[in-house]
């Protein structure tokens, strides 16, 4: 029953999407849903209760005026252009962390491409257990479960691949041109708008699941950022000057992610690497890499075929940087 | 209070261990525990209730005749020769899988060297989610949490390191000389006596915890093995012909593991690699490697510095084998 209501909602939203903000007649809707005109009215009422504003005009039909602020799985899946990423969506209003839930689902055998998304994270976190500020209804707090058959040493490649997918989706959806700071920051005008956290469920010699978490600052106002972050963080809205549809951006990310991931599985890391390098700041420049083992100064030569950063130090040696915070010096 | 009872038990067991199966006078025990002769009697009664057989003879004192069949954390920790591995022991009579509990504890911040051990696993598993038969009070079903600061690509080395530690401990404790089949099987007379499962909690570029699971067939009789396993599995008791003390073997494993791990952190993989190669069967021989991607035939050349198996195929190419079942051809 729930599944059937969900399908009705999905078809209804798709009918509105196709109408491109024009009126859709009650007759048309009753045909699309295969139900009576009275039933159409009931379904519209259900939508309204969920926060959709629907205008009804005699002889014209129905028109979708405004969608609710909260995300919804059905909304994301309506007109989604993917074959497996996002075909299962686990949505919750508020969660401690989407990564945590994705880990559980992966452990219970969730299928590849399963997405966990929430309107709010109360314990959102980034790399190295750092806090990720995730206020309600402003950003995209999302985790994606992938199950590539790759050696462990190649998993950092998926962080870079995801960064490319997100940059492409932001460009397509907003026109903004972000850049990437190795390994996982997406910057706009030098400020951080996106973080990516790639975690694993793995044996020492084989990957079970890769859980890719994304935190994307979309519609935050300046006042939504804590004082400590204002200098270093930004949102797409602050940069573009307009509200951005989170649903449209999610759909674009899932699409680009799937395209790149398919390319990666078929053709390897090289095409992804070329794209990544085209978006990267800091290549060819002097940087400071702060690793857990100490700080290294040098010139960022590029990334190798495993996605590891290569740093040329003053004495000409080339250091492989697996994990670090980097800063332009 | 529980902690204090635990300390009393630990000191009491150590006093018996030092006496080497001779009588320990009530006077001596009351000095060791810092309590009255009457209290000594009460502590001995507590031991008896836990399944220890303690003989009491007038004017001679107390003698430990038999320990309970079940393992106990205190027993394992008494006379343990390590500085951090096994200093925290999480024991349960029966669990679904010690790996599962170790993962939980690691996620909650358990300290490095924490051990999870059970007398029975109801859902014990090996590599690639295969079942590991773990009947009660017969084997060592144990998981160890390590937190090395190493790149992901090096984690297979820890499987090999653990195999060496277990082989050394079996040699010391039983005189049996096992061999190692890459990557994680320990064989005695060609039959499998030990399996090792190394799992990770990791980001794409840094390891949080390595959870090393060990399944060791110790005191199984022939009849304890399911029909399907009899041809391919064995126990230390079946090979040595005598009962083996699981506690003594655990202590030896923890000691050898810590020694090797310290060497590894200080000097890298090379010394471990040399030891591993000295125990390995199949090096230099024609083998069949069944990987998830297909079956490869070739000569096992050895392992490289990452712990990856190198296989020379008929056309002279050298394949890196990250994950496979291997068979001598």
C-alpha cells in the first residue's frame, strides 16, 4: 500500500515536472494515475498535506506552485537519469550522520548505489573525525554506497572521482566554476563549499563497500555559518546570489557520479585523473602538506595513478602524500 | 568492587602459577592478597564456584588441580608478557562473531591492543563472509584491535604478520611446526588449523582500526568437525596427540604478535617478510590462484613489499595477486 502511494506520488510529480509549471488537467492526471477524478483530488490533497502548494483552477486543472523545503526520496527519484545510483534512497529528516546509517545499511547488504540523505545532521563529520556543520534544509548531506571490485590501494581514486562529479554537477546546475583542492575539498573563490569523506568496509585484501559521504553547502546564508567558519566556508547561494534547488543538484550529482563511475570501472582511473587535474588548484605550486607524521614543504607535481599526491621537496626527492591537509605556501 | 575481586583473583592465580603445581600455604596467600586467613578461604571458595578445582590440605596449604574449561579474561591476563596487546580483554562465553564485537568496540574508541575472545561463535566467519565453524570450548576465537598509522595499501602486511605470530606461538606451545599458505591459512600436514581475517575501519586515505580475527582449531576431536571439513581441516590436538592449553597458546600469540608488531612499526615490513617466507609453502611452486576476476595459473615468485603475491604466468608476465584462494597445482 505504501509502495503504491509512493508510485502515485512519483507519477503525479513527474506529470507536474513535464508540464513545466503549466496547468495539468484533472482528466490528464486521472489518465496518468489510472484513477477517477475524485481520486485525483484526494491525491492532490495528500500532496498539499506534505507541504506542496498546488493551485486548482476550474477548467484549467492543477498547477504545482511550490515544493516543500524538505527533501523527499520520491522527489529525488522523479526524473532521475541513473540506472543504479540513487535507485534506492534512504531519506530521513534528521540523523546523527548519513555515513553512520550508510555503514549500517552496507553491513546489512544494501545494494550498490544506495543513497542515504537527510535534511539535517546533528553529528555530521568530515575527514579525521572533524565536525561538519550541517544545519537543517540548507545543504546536501548525503552518503552513497558503492561496491567496486578494486584493490584497497585504489580507493582514494573514488574520492577524486566524486569530487569531479560534484564539480560537474555544480557547474551544470548553477554555472559556478569550482576548483578542487587535493584530496577532497571543493572551493569557490578560495572558500570551502563541499567536503567529501570516503570510508571503507573492507578486508585487508578486498573492498566490501565504499561509503562516500558528501557535505555540500547549498543555500546557507552568511548568518548560517558559525563565526569560526565564515572566513573559510561558503555556500553555492552566497556565491551565485540565488537559491539553488537541492533536489536538482542531487540529481545532477547522482547522474555525473554514475557516468564517471561507469567510465572508471570500464576504462580505469586515467580519464578521471585528467578531468580531476583540469579542476585542481595547487598543481605546480609550492604547498605545505601537514600529515600525521609531520609537515612537508614542496612543489605539488600532480597525482599518480593511485590518486596519491606527489610532492617534490627542496632536495629534489619526490614524496608520496597519502593523507594530509594542504595549504598553498 | 568488581575490579577489586578481579585483582584478588588475578593475584591468586599468579600465586598458584608461580608455585608450579606445588602447595601454596594459606599464610603465603594471605600475605600476597593482604587479607586474613578466613578471607583466603572465602576467595578459594569463589574460585571453586567458577570451576577451578582447588585441593586444601592441612599444614600444606592449597593446590590448584584443574582450571575450568572455559576461558576467562583474568586467566589470560595473569602472567601475560605484553605491554599493550591483551591489556584490555573483552571475554564472552558465546557471541555471534568476535569480529562484530571488535568492530563495535573500535567504533566506540577502544584502545589499541584490545582483545575480544569467546568460547563459542554462533556466526563465526572467515574471508569473503565464509562460515568458520567455532564450537564451544575447543578453539581460540579471538579478535584484536590495532591502530597502526600506515597507508591502506600496507594493511595486507598485518595478515602476514599475524600468521607469523601464530605459527611462532604454536611452535613454542606445542612443538608442532605449521606452515603458511598465502595469504591467511596456517596448515599442519596440509590441513587447515588456523584462519585469519583482517578487516578495516578506514577512510580512503587513512586507517582508523585494523581488526584482526583469528580462528584456531585447538582441542577439537575428529568428531567435532562437520563431515565436509574432515578432509581439509585439523586441530592442534589431532596433530599433537595431546590436549593443548588454550590460555597458554593465547598468551603466546599475544606476546609474539606484540613483539612482531613493534618490530614492524620500528623497522618496517622487511623483517616480517623474511620470517613469513621462511614459513611459507607454495613459494617457487606452480599454483592456481582463484580470484574474483578469474583463475590464474603460474609460479608463485614470492610476496612484494606490500604483502601482495607475485605470480609468474606461462608467458613470463608477473601478475600481482591481491586477493585469491590458492591451490598447489
